[in-house]
């Protein structure tokens, strides 16, 4: 199966997701959060740096739960910064 390249919007949403998770993690170590969420520290690092722009839903759900974030809040934050032309449609 060939994976299509990500759109600029998907890449930007991935960067916003990573920034949100880094802020929510605060002073907690990446290792502790990753292990509590049941993901590898490398996976969390890639998500936080935007290298994995479209992580699997269960992965994000697990990380959000560990960080005390609701999925609604995550979605609202990562999808709010849209270009004006996108908001008009």
C-alpha cells in the first residue's frame, strides 16, 4: 500500500498537536509520559516534534488521557488555527 504525501494542512496540524502535547507534559519526563500511555518514548518524541503528523487515534487518546487532556480539547486546539479562506467555507 502506497501512502499519499501529507498536505501542508496535515503537517501544520501535526506541529500544533506536538506543541500542545509538549506544553501539557510540562516538567514530566517524556519517558514517564510515554510509559504511562503505553507508547514508546521514540513515538512520543516523533509526535511532539511533528515528525509523525498523523498518529493513530488510540495513541493520541492514550497520551491525552495520561496528560489529563480531553480529546475534544485536543481537537479544538489543533484545528483552530485555520487560514481565513478555510474559515469562510
